[in-house]
């Protein structure tokens, strides 16, 4: 699911027609992929992961820039929150083991 999400974002970046955005997206994902194991939380439930990203894809497909901007912000905020919560839990487990 995690790799499918990455590819969906790459497709969204290409859909913008903005080559700089595509390059930035690829750079970000090249840095993300080696550490993705630590950031798996948002992708453990494939349906929930789909439901977070679907509004972004739908808005881009419809050409609705404002809806895409809002949906992307919502997606990024929710995904960041889940990732940070997972990192905090992981850190707590490691500290508890010491």
C-alpha cells in the first residue's frame, strides 16, 4: 500500500504538468523510501489509506484546483499525524526496552 501511495503521488505530480514539482516529488520519495519501514502507520489499513487519498485524486481528475488544494492539505495533515504517532509509539517501545 505504501508503494502504491508513492506511485499515486508521482502520477499526481506528473498530472500538474509542472516539471519542477515532479523533480521535487521524486527527490522527496527517494529520501523517503529507505526509511519507509518506520513510517508504515498510515498504510496499515489499505481502505483508510485509499479514503485519505481519494479526494485528492478526484479533485485533480475533475480539474478543481481549490478542492485539490484543500484535499491535499487534509491528506498531508492526516498522514503526518499518523506517521508522528507511530514514531512516538515506536520510540516509547524502544525506551521501555532499555
